[in-house]
């Protein structure tokens, strides 16, 4: 895991991978799958994420003002499908991390947990835009720190050639995903 | 080429493909490559696109209020690189379509030309949000019509298995692209 310089952060998202959004507030934390995540600016790096108002992840991220974007890979696909299929509100007495045995580690600048085994992580601070949030479920955030697995992201670029299990994933519909493919 | 029902339009973009944005106004037209395009809502279908204020495509799309998102495929990759590397402003007396021999056909509900040989097309009408446009170069648009190549998009889903040349593409950085890969 290696820190990413700010001018390269957008390159983590340029190719449109599906993400896991994590958030925490007080002693609560949650994780959800999100495909509608996009780069917005280079420096300072900004992103957009679309998060439904009914989600528990959103309640925590709005309370805390921060969240993390984790980039899962092919070898985590069953976990991605699991966390995308159930709400954290429906697990009384536990949370999704415990329920599915998802290991995490501490972020550098925010409270949200980062997911072990992912290949990229973006620590995000919400830029308050109430009209976008309330009208479109659209959040704009500044990326205050970012990291990647240097086996597959180095010199500011993804290189998946020798690491099929570490390829990022792209949601199509209904729990079906494609891996990032060959260079063309 | 088949029309896409509104509830399936977001599925054209869920997996994060790189796009070609086309726009036209009066007798002018332009085309540019854009990776920062994302689904925003299901029904009515909405999208976000990030378009730099210096681009000619943006000048035309703001003047007209509409634009098209074309989804290019592997067999068009050289053309995608070409239109992404030069501004339409730098081609006096001609345009990018003529310069690179890019064939187009008429959209159903907007003036922007659609690019032949692409595998998906979204006809978009800008929802005026001046703060987002001026502060973030971020546009929100409603998709007023959408179509796809039914060889690779049918029953509301992409199916690339037998059509490697028709796989969508994902920009990484610096003119390097990956194809959409295998189901996982």
C-alpha cells in the first residue's frame, strides 16, 4: 500500500470501477457497494458519489462529514455482492463488517474504516452542497488522502497484467460484474 | 440499434465506460472523449458529465442545451485517441468529424450527431444548474432517448462474450485504455 500523489488520484477512478463506500460516526460504521462514483477534478482531487437517501452509509457519512471509497478486486467479488445486497439497518446487534468477516484498517485522515484486500482507497471529505445532496442524492467531496496496492498501481497508472485476481471490477446490473480487461 | 427502455438506461453506464461527447449548434458540431461521465438516476434517467470550460464541445452544448453520449468500442480505439488529443478549435475550416472520417447519423430528439460504430448512445438534455457548471464544470442532464447495439446489449444488460471488438473501453491515463473484461 502506497500513498498516491494528488495529481494521480483521479487515475484511480478514470476507468469507472465499482466501489465500496465506508463511513462511520460515533461507534457506528457501515459499508455499501456503489457504482455511481466519478472523478470530478485533479488538484485538489475531487469526486462525485451518488448515495441514496435511505442508506445507512449516508446517514453516517452526513453525520461525520467524511467517508472512504475503497476499490475492491476480483478476489473479493463475493463480499462485494454480499454487502450490496443487504442494508446495515437490517443487522440489529451487529454490523456488516462483523457479519461478513470484513477486515479493516485505520484511514490516515478520516474515521471511516478502510477495507483490507482492496487495491485502492480514497479518503474523502464532503464539500457541503445541500441542493445537490437533497435534490439528486449527489455528493461532492475532496480527496484528502489516497493509497493503492503498488502491485497493480505504480507510476501513476494501473498495471493488471500479472495480477488477474487483483483486477478492479465493474458492475453491470443485478449483481453481475465484469473485471477490468486487457489493454487496447 | 435498438431503443432502451428508461429503467435500463443507467445500465449503459454502470460499468464506467469512456465516452465520446458530441454536440452541435447552428451549423457547428464537435466531438471529444470524456471519461468522467456517470449515471445519476433511474427514472427519469439522469447523468452527470464533467466538461472543461475551455472545450469547444462545451460551448456548443451550452448554446444548444443538449448533447449526446456515445459509447465507443475496442475497434474504434484509434479514433477515440485521435479525438481526445486535439481541440475542435484547432481545426479551422473543417471539423473533427471530417478530419478523422467519423461517420454519424441523426439523433431522435436532439441536434447532436450520433457516431456510427459505437455500441450505445444517450441523447441528453441539460438540466440548468449554473452553480455546478460554473464551480465544478459539472453538468446534470436528463436522458431523453437511448439506444444500443443489440448484439452486445439486450434484455437490459451488456453481453460481450462473442464480440471482443465491440467491448466498451475504459481510459486509465495518458491515452491508455482497457477493454471491458470477463464476467466475474
